[in-house]
C-alpha cells in the first residue's frame, strides 16, 4: 500500500453559488512531492530554470458532488 503525502485537507460545502465555488461538496489539499512523488520535483525544477526553484507540492481541488446524503 502506498501513501499519498497530503497537507491542509479541507472539505468545503457552499450552500449557494459563489464567485469561487458552485454549490456542492469539494475537497482541497496540498499534495507534497515527497515519498512516492519525489520523482516529480526534479523535472519541474528543470522546467522552471533549475537552481531548486521547482515547487515542493501542488494545491488540488476536487468536486465531489452537489447533493448531500
């Protein structure tokens, strides 16, 4: 079993549409490029000019659905 390194996990459910989110459940998290994802850091660093300027992770958002169970 592999573990995905996540930080700052948030579940968001706006009741109404907003400027940023439409109505529905979302999960947000920071995916760290550590452990099994450490291989991603080097190509991103090279893409962004080298010298350790590559990102340490990525902020992701996933829409899970509009209905509440």
